[in-house]
C-alpha cells in the first residue's frame, strides 16, 4: 500500500492494521506507555505520511501523533512545524510562551515569529480559520457560520451587530438565561457605559426607535413583531441556529420569526451561527427564503480529544477515534459513581447527566464524599449571597462548601448564570466539579479540562452526534489553552470519559456508542424535522405550518389558498402563539363564549383561571407535548386551587425567598403527607395504578430537601406561567376581559410603573424592587418611553452597601463591567 492510497477505511482494515508495527507503537502512545526515541521516530514517520493524505480523518491522526509526541517529550519541533505550516498560530505562540528554550534561533523561527504578527491583536493570537471566519462574517450579508466551540462565534456575532449600527438589529438566542449573558458581552465589547445605542431585551421596551440592538428569544421576537406590525429589521443574527431543525413549538416559532423578518424586509441581512451543521443547506427555509445564504465551515483541527469508556465497577478502556477501536487499560473504575468521578476527574471537571434530579443528586454525593474543604473568597461570597437571596438551606450551598456546583434548567436564571460565573472565576488550586445537564449546550462558557458523561440521553431522546460533539467542545476552550498569562498546552488533549452508571439506560454500551458518536469519519447529520425548512416534512405538515404563519403575518406564507381565522379570538390565538388546540376547529365556540360573557372584569387569580378554563379549555381537545399542566388545570379542582394560590403570590410580587417560605407552609398545611412534585422529582407512587413516581412523603424529607423541591417547583410553575398561561392572559386582556392593574401584577408581579420599566429593560424582579425602594436616584428611568439606564454610580452605591453579590453580578452585566 503506497502513501497515496491511505484512506481511513483502508487504514482500519484488519488485514492492514492487525499485527503491524504501527498499531503496536500507536497503542503504546495512546495508552501513555513509555516509548524509546527510535519508536517515537518511527511514529513521527507515520505522522508525516498520514498528514500528506487527502483523507481528513487520516490527516487528523497524523496531527494527533505529532501533538502527543511533543507534549510527551517536550520536543516541540514537529508540532511547531505543523502549526506554522497550517497557520495554527495560537499553538506556536503558546509554545513560545511556555517553553521558550525549545525555540531555536534559526531563520525559520525568526520568519515564523514575524509571520505571527499577522494573526495577533492585543494579547490574542488567532488561527488562520478564525481570521477567515471573521472575514467571511464581515463580507457576506447572508451567511451561515459553522465552527466548534472556542472559534469566536459569539465574538463575531456581537461584532456584526455593532458594525450594523445605526440600524434595527436583532440577536435571537435560545434561552432567557442567554439574553443577559449576550447583553453583558455586547455591552463589554461595545464599550460598556459609553455605548449609547439602546439594547432591548423585552418586546415592550421597544419605543419605535430606528436604531437599536434587540437581544431576544424567538418568543419575545414574535411578540415584538405582533405588537409592531410595521417594524422592519435590517439585520437578524441567529445564535445556536441548529435549534431550527427540530419539529417542536420553539423551533417552529424560530422559523416563523425568521420568515416574518424576511417578508417585512426582502433586503434583510441574516447570519446563522452554529457549532455543528454537516450540511449548511439544511438550514434553508421554504419559499426560497435562504437561497442567497452562503456558508463557511471550519475544518481546522487544533484540539484532539482523548476518549475513555467503561462501566462503574468494571475496567476502563481507551477508545481511539481514528482507528475506531478500544484498548483495555487494566485500570478499574470504582463501582460508586461519586468515587468514579473523583478518581477520573481533572482540575476542573464537568460531569454530564440527562436529568436535573440526577445531576443534583450526584453533585450532593460528590460533596458528601469530599466534605467541607478550604474554599476561595468568591465561593464564600457566593454562599452568603445564595443564602440571603434564595435560602440558607438550599442544597447548592452545601455543595459549594465542598467545591461542587450543579447546573440545570430548573435553577432560576440569574442564579444559573451566577453558578457559571463562580465555576469560571474560582481559581482555587483544589479540584472543582460542575455537574450539569444539556443546558450546557446552549452557549455556556465554562472552563474545564475533563468531561465525564454518565448518560447518553438528552431529554427523552439520546444525544445525536452533533450534540455530543458540541458538548465535548465545551471542554478545554481556547481561552484556557491559550491564556496569555498561563498557556496550558496539555489541554490540547482533553480527556472525555463515557461511563455507564445507574444514571444510564441499561442497554447503553459506552465503547460502542463512542464508536458511533466520536468517530470523525462519520458525519454529524441532524435530521431535518421542521416543516418550514426546505428539507423538512412536506404536504400536510408544511401546509399547516404555513397556514399558522399566514395567520400571524399576512402574505408571509406564499400560499395562494389559505385558511384564515374568522374571529377575533382565533386571530388573537395565532398572534399570541396559543396553539395548544386546533384554533380553526374551536374558534367559533370560543368567540361565542367571549360574547356571551357578562359581569365585571377579572381582577383576581380565581377570576382569571375561571376565564381561561371556560373560554379556552372546557370541552376542548388539547394537543402537543406540553399540555399536561393545562389538562390538570382544566380537570382537577386541586390544581385549580393551587394555581389560584400561585398566581396570587405572583400578583403580590413575592420574591423567590418569600415564595419558598410560602411553598413550605402550603405543604405543611396539607392534610396528607403526600406532596405532588411531578415525575421529574417524585420518588413514590400513591397507588400501584399510577404510571409514574410523582410524589414525595413530606415526613421523610428534611428542610434542605423540601427547600430544594420548592425551588424547582417554583421555577417549573413560573415557566408554565410565562410560556403557557401568559399567552391566554394576553388574549383575554386584548379582549377587554381583564382589569389592567391586575393584568400588570400577574405579568410583572407589580403595578408599579417604575419597577415594570426596569423589568422591561432586563433587570430581575429582586434588583428592580431594590432599586425602586432605595437606589432610584442612581438609575435613569423614563416610564413613558420605557427606558431604564443603570449608571456606574449605582454599582458603586451597591458595593458600598455590600448588597447581595448576585445582584452586584447582575448590575455589572448590565454595565458591561
């Protein structure tokens, strides 16, 4: 077999590989066994041959050999030669900084150092592909940017938003948590307090400005479009754009706002940013909307992950993604999951689990094993802040005392961001652990050198290849590897463990799974399930999706014949995204219910829930995946009483800490020992007839456990209110059936216009309330214009009064500090 014939398929063929000197030497390399200089020299000869092939996987294998050789021997000549030739200049710069003695004085290195200047700005050096991506991002009005984590997609997105000013610019992010993170980064990059363009994070903060930057979820952008039918965006930037591929309500809504933006402005400039998309054409929308979009994908290799697989209590295997085979190490994995994490973890370890309850449970098991440790001043501050703002018995506090954090979607948003900040900025020498769920996939910036997956699940399905590779990319970010003050070249070979555990499906085989998911020769193709995409389902699903779009934005569907809502109720259902039922089937019934209503306007929680039930839910077939709580509200008197109570708490403006206390008292006052917490957190059934464990016994839980359950239930109920009940509140208010002050109190927790204005401008309720009560002179608020601007004087005043550190963190983000 000549060099020109080497492909990954031929390389892996057992007749070529088994018994070869290359396999023998390479196995010793990946198993971290000692090699002689002659053996290293032979391996480097193979690396040179491999890197001259046209097969991408074989070339990556050659790079891996050179990289590991250089890190093992501290002879960086091979790595420098490759990095210089491929213009991976951060590696060259990091070697110069970390191992200056390894750099020669010959002409080649002098020229290399001069060449590096072209890739360096300030103290940041970039790769050729990073610079090419930046240029592509700047030059193309219609673009798809496809690059793994650390390639600066967020930086490019924000730079493009700033460059588009003055103008109407919108950044669409996938979660409310990312709104604050993106705004803070935007403010930091744009100059903080000196940035004069308004940054809008809530649809009701828009005042008709011609120039602004909106940072919104698709739901909030939908509302912005509905409330402002003449609004035309000039630039739309879609973060985590791979989310558009699915067939769920949020993916469809993302497609709807993209198509509405395009319809309103045919000259719209749009850019999609995604960590993985095997086929850029997959993102194209119907009706030729994205025909002009051009794409650029990063094929550059800088890191090379080391994969390991095994089962708790069994032996550990190395999985090599290039040869597609495993090697037994002879190392035993502890049978207890917490002990396994402690044995396998690095300095900063991310542990991935599918379920919030599992993530939190394992974090507490780790904390119990570790016990109290010496913690940093920032961790001490965090403990005090969480105890003050949330509850001193919240289980996260005990975890922090042991150097452990947990992170999942049922933690309040501002606290979740604070957890990320603590993990990112805690520079203690002792090991730190972050146990998380798939929330980590949504652009979270966390430093780690090791990842341990103890589940292959993501929600009700499994991690697909693209999601897995996105997750793996969260380990060893470029900002860690190439930190100017302390480069860490060892992170170019980060460790990824797939460990079967009691948290995994019983049929999960980690080694086989890695063979499918980690193999670079296998494409990471995501199925296109969204009917509003060209490659998605056609026929009836597409017609129904386009009909829904047409009822939101007339003319946007491109259909010649289309069903339109005939009633005011039907039109409002489409406009506000109420599609838990067949609107066309039920709109006449609902309209008649509205017209037959007499009496006073709804001014209490009981009034509002009665209206929602009698107009929208009674006798109506609900559809979709997320209607279980609506069904309970419709059918169960206990649920009706509970939601009336919960809405009253919201209308009273109860902060999280007070709400937790009320939740605990509500459970204490129940006649039964059984507490319903839902299947995600329940551990018992009340009867064998029940399908899921949705209950706990109050008498078997201590206060910290009950506090934790209260927090996750409050977050779940607030999400239900914001994502489900709120749209019916909006419809009823538009119909003139809800008293205005009560409407405001349910929506915002207050009728105070000062507080509402600050909420509309991106502040948390706790911060807005504090400012209104004690620091209003340090903010510039115009309730008529819906503007609220924090000042550096506010931050100084809060710091002087030693205000809660979580609120200080929020203010710094608002200032871009």
